[in-house]
C-alpha cells in the first residue's frame, strides 16, 4: 500500500508539470466540447487525433486522450438535458428525466447535479483504480503464454459478443481485424505474408490508419450520406445551481450510481449503457413517494444524478482492464489501446513495471482532470451550449480535413490516404448493416500478440493443445469464454419457452 501511494505521488509530480497540465486541460476542454456536439464522441475524436502520437511524448498524449474520454462524458449530458439528444450513448438515460426537468424550467438544476455527480463518481472511481489496478497487475504478471492466449481469446469473445447487436456480426468484424493484423512480416519467422507485393504493407497495416478511417472519416461520411439535416429545438438555459432539497435528493443517488457503474466498467459488459439503466431503475424504485410522481412527468433529479454518476464511474473503471490486462471494455478504450501500441507500449500486466511513470501519471491526471472538468462545466455551461449552434456541414468537413492532414503528416504517403478512405468506405458499410467497429481494432492489435502467445504455449505443451486445459487459470478462462458465448443463447431460448 505504501508503494502505491509513493507511486501515485510520483505520478502527481509528472502529471503536475506545466506541459502535462496544459495537455490535461486541452483534453478536458476538447472532450467537453465533443460531448456537447451530438453525433461526435470520444472514440471518433481520439481516432482523429491519433497521428499526434508521432510528435508528442507518450505520457502527455495519453493524459490528453484520457481527458477527451472522460470530458466527453461530462459534456454529453448537456445535449441530453437541453436537446433530448444524447451526445454519448452513456447519457441516453440522462435524457429521460433531464429533458423533462429542462422543459419544466429546471435545466440549471439538472446540469448542476449532472456535473457534480460526474465529479463525485469520477473521484471515487479513480481512488478505486488506484487501489485495485496494481493488485490485479501483480497477479496477472504471473501468467504464462497459455493463460495470456486464453485471456486474449476472452477479449476477442467478449468484445465481439457485447459491443454490437449480434454476436455473428461482432465475430465477423473481429475476423476482419485479425486478417488485417496478419498482413506484413511474421513476428517469429520473418516470412512476408499477405502483402500482395505492396512494399508499404511490409511493416503491417498501421493501427492509426485503421482507427482514423473506421471512426473519424466513417462518422463524417455516414452523416453526410444518411443523417441529413436533422434539427432539434433547444430548451431555455438557466443558472446551474441546486436547492437544499435537490442536494439532499442527489447525493445518495451519486453514491449508488458510482458503485453500480464501477464494476461494469471493469468487465466487457457493453460499456456504460447497462449500469446507467440499472441506476435509473434503482432510483425510480427507491425514490420517496412524494417525488415518485416526478418520474416521467416534470422530471426527477434522482433520475439524472444516479445515471450520470454510473456513467462516469464506468468510464473511469475501463482503465483497470485496459492497463492491467490489455483488454478494452469500450470502443474508446480500444482506440486508447491503439495509441499505446503506436508508442511500442503493450498494455498488460508488465505495463506497471515497464512504463510505471506513464501509468501513474495517467492515474494522477484523472484526479486533476476531474477538478478541471467541474470548474469547466459549472460556470461555463453557457459557453458549451453555444457549440450546439455550429452547422453540421462545416463541422464534418473540418473532421475530414483534420483526419487527412494528420494521416498524411505521419509518413507523407499518399498511399496511406487511399488506405484510410478505403477503410472509411468499409466502415460506412459496417455501420449501415449494424456491424460493430471496435472488434476490428481489437483484432488488429491483439491478433499478432495472440498468435505469438499461442505459438509459445504450443512449444511449452510440445505441440499438444492439452496445455490449455491442464493449467487451472487457462482452463478457467476457456470456461468463461464458453459461458460468454452460450449464456445469451440459453437465456433467449428460456424466454421463448
């Protein structure tokens, strides 16, 4: 425990340097703005900005990207409350009661409980990350190649099965990513494979190209092709503050939401949607009889406070499996994984030893970022609301320009641009037919690592697959993989019968 606090203090020293504080502030401000703008999200933004990893030091850029991630969760509630248009999927539930509060003239209270609840949940969740991530990493570092391969198999299965409407579509997207990961030189033999004679493919397909193409450029093209000129009416904004009664009603909901959201962030269970709905159902059930009638009518403040806390706790908790196991439990976490990969840093149990300064600076930046976001959101909410007046056409044109310049600037290669736009067209098709895109990134990054671990495991087992079943940990992980695939089908069959 003493070592953890010493590491955290060291993290604060690194994160507290003027340059890193500026990156944290820039990330928080940009994240809030992105969260406010409907249709954009942290995944798209981080993907679009991935090319900066070629110019910016690793710790600074990860602090920046993390600021964008949780800043977007703060900002997403603004559009939910004022426009009934969630800026992020995690703020869908906030719109249920928040929009009704705004219509009844209580937008300020809804925005206040949302911002303060996000701060409370984010702070508690960051303390939990500080306490539990090193313990998990210490345990995971003892795993061998068979356990690592099974762990990656679990990541493939859960991300494919959970981050989409259909398991089949998720696995199809995963295999597309795995296929991209095979392009280039074999890690072990040095054999060139699947390059089609194209010299640019010798080093493999760049993760940045895939991320920017599938997320940022796809978002712009999809909106241009299918979203049209949808407009929404804006509710009147008033000063963000709460009465004594509203404070009294909010704080228990913040705490309940935090402890509902955090466990869901640490497992691949579909991001923050499930805990926000659970929190909303909990608040509705536990509300005092005199306030229950506000649910669905004039808007109940508990219905905003609880889900917002659950959302932010879940987002912060995604760092636990990402840093300690290398498993992303949300789309944005998958992009953050690719950012680390771009620096040649492999997320996983060894990360706390090989890149200790980066990890602890990142965790310390979460504490700093939460304070920054509270200051940015409460007094400056009027400024963020003005962003809602930006027309969609120049907004998405700007994204296309930024993505093109960023990708070309990496290697000054026009070939990279063709790949990026080709992948963007693939992304439009995937999105049109409800194929999730996160498994593509996960397959591309973890595929080559899983292949290497599988070969090492087979060497240990002298060519026998029994090595995966003889070791208790790998056998347990394989059983969990089977459960992840079979349980939803058994439940669906049981409901039908």
